[in-house]
């Protein structure tokens, strides 16, 4: 059931793909090239959660960002593991919104 939801219903729908080949082709477009990363000047927040396969390269992304940046890691111990920190969204929201507040307060 979860694979049916994640792949067949959500992934195909969210990416406008009508089959696996079209989905893979679309997903390959979601790669940020080094020159694109180098052009980012706005403050960036990179998050990752323990047990989230989608955030395994978050440190590489963080390291590649040239401008102001922060990284938040969420753990199973705090109840915020898995993709999108779904096991504790309130903790994730609090930390992310605190970063936004602090970042906007520091802007001229």
C-alpha cells in the first residue's frame, strides 16, 4: 500500500508523469548544478532527519552553498526522524520558524 501511494499515486501525479520512464526523466531534472548553487545569495536553511533517505546528501548541499546558511538536523531521540520530520512536525516547525524569525530579524 505505501509503495502504491508513494510511487503510483503521489510521485506520478506530483511530477505529471504517466509512467515510470517519464517519472525518471522528470526526476533527473531536479538536480541543482554547481553554477546554480554558486549563484544563490539568499540565506538558506538545509534540514535533514535521521532515517530520511531523501536527505542523505544534505551535508553536501550545505557545504556547496556559498552564502549565509544554517543546517538543522532532526533525530529520532527528539521524535523528529523520518522524511519531513513527520514523527514530530511541531518540533520541526518550531525550529524552522525560529530560524526564519532570526534570519529576517537580522536583515536590514
